[in-house]
């Protein structure tokens, strides 16, 4: 899942005015980009905001990937 899909799936939106969540989020991101409020961030910045669940999921995924690499070779 990419960041855009994550935002759409987790957006708490009300008063969509007949638009889909995807359309509303796309408009919001476009407005933020035009206003200069949407900028790339460093990976370490994102990691600084991880929750405990994010860390557990990342570690489980890394363990799964490591296990799959060793069983396929």
C-alpha cells in the first residue's frame, strides 16, 4: 500500500459533498502542494514519528522477509 492509499483508507472525512474519499484527498494534497506545504521528508524524520505498532509491524515484516530469503536459496 502506498502513502496515498493509506491516507484515503484512513481519512476521517465528513461532508464529502457527493465526492469520493479518493477525490477529496486528491484535492487536499493538490492544494497542499500548490501552497508549498507538501514537501519530501527524510526517512529518519518518518521513523521519529513511528508508533509502537508501526515498529512491531516493521520488525515482523523484516523477519518474514529475512526468513523467506533464507528458505528460497
